[in-house]
């Protein structure tokens, strides 16, 4: 018999948790061949989330909770949930019913019968989200995929079911600054994407504002790329080119390289050299930073004949 661990990070979700439990319990009822456990991670909520989780644990022995000492963020909550999950399949779900529980049956079927290791939902539209947030997040995915050599779909969230092999691989990433979407993409394995319609959260408010989203985006890029460090190098290179062109122009127009012209060219040149060396330094630091994460060097899917 399979066991599916449903991992739910919760931060101030008193308004939706009862509905989430009701709807999800209803959705998994017809799924045969698998038992379920719910792992709620209370990420330092200051409302009645804790009491609600306590009631759920009393009421339903499939429910468990982990409570953080303060708010550590969704990524930390997901990691804690996964670490404590005992199922041979694990699925991450938001507490606000933006991840339709009806998809659980399909995800399980895909993993069980189609040979995929992971089945991930993606939002086919972004209804119910502000236009600015929409445009900015589109832009972000374009940039991060380019810079980080990742393949993250715009609209791909954290709603995904995976087998034990994928779950264990994700747990091998012990870095503190966790960017789950990047890690999902980084570990590889065969993923099937299934679309779902975006809905507004059932109740309560989103925990993200412009500032935290921006920080999330920067963290995502810095966790997977050293491209920002090469930016200084590119700027230095361009400045160097500009310096030579300026000097050439002065010489060709008969002004000669003396007086103010010479000083300007020297300042430009020195600044360009500084930027280039800054970039070299940045490359070393970023190499060391990536090493310090101690990520797995490779991830094995199958071996035979040993
Ligand atoms: N969440 C969390 N810790 C946080 C912020 C959010 O555990 O610091 C949880 C939240 O309770 C919800 C999920 O992460 O279950 C998604 O959060 P939210 O709905 O606010 O994000 P959005 O859907 O707006 O991206
Ligand atoms: Mg939400």
C-alpha cells in the first residue's frame, strides 16, 4: 500500500485551514491504493492556526503538525515537512486552496501508472493577481532561466507530487537560502506538467508584498547563478572600449592626448581596470559560495549490474 504525505506550510491561515482540510479530505477519499498523512508546518503564525492544527490532530490521526518557534519562511517550512514525511510519495500544497485538491488523484495516477517521478501543477492563467505582479513575475522567470541555466515555467508553483527518490534528492540540498523552484529544476528527473486554473485564495491574505517578492527573486538568482558577478566584468569591458574610442577620437581630431583629455582617459581607464578586477574577485567569491552549499555533485536515478 502506498503512502502519500501532504505537506502544507501554514502562516496565519486560520481563515482557510478548516476549509482546506475539509476539501482535501473529501478529494482524497475516492483515491484507492494509497493511505495519506497530512503534515502541517506552522511557520510561526500569530493567529489561531496553532489551535486549529491541534484540533485537526485530535480529530484525524492522519494529521500531524510541526510548529516553528517563529516565522522562518515558506521554503524552510517545506523543507521541515519533507524531512518529516514518511510517505513514499510527497506532495506540497498551499493552505489557501489555490492548489486544487481535485488534482491529487490525477497526480497520483500519473506517478503510479505513467512512469514519471514527479507531477507538477502549473497555473495556466494568472487571474486574481495584480497586473503589475503578473508582468514582473513574467519578467523574472525570463531573467532567471537565462542567467541560471534552469528551466522554470512561468506559473509553475510548488504544487507537485514526487516519489521518494525525488524527495530524498531534494533533502540532500541542505543550503540555508533555499529556493525550492530552483532546486526542483536542478534535481532533474522526469516531470509531467499538468495545468490548473488560478483562483483567488479562499480567504485570508497573501503573505507576499512587493518587497518580499523582490527579495525572493534576488535570492533565487543569487542561489543559482554567478551571473551578477560577471556583470561588473561586462561593464568594465565596455568602459575600456569606450576609453580607447575616446582616446582615438582625441588623437584623430588633432586634439592630442594631453591636458584634460589625458586626465579623462586615465580616469576612465583606471575605473575600467577596477571593474574588471572586481569581477574576477566576484567570480572567486561566487565559486566559493557555491562550494559552501555542498550540493550533490550528481544525482543517480538508476544503477544496474554492480
Ligand atoms: N507561507 C508560509 N510561510 C511564510 C509565507 C507563506 O508557510 O512566511 C505559506 C502560506 O501559509 C501558504 C503558502 O505558503 O500556505 C503560500 O502563501 P501565499 O498564499 O501567501 O502566497 P501566494 O499564493 O500569494 O504566492
Ligand atoms: Mg496563495
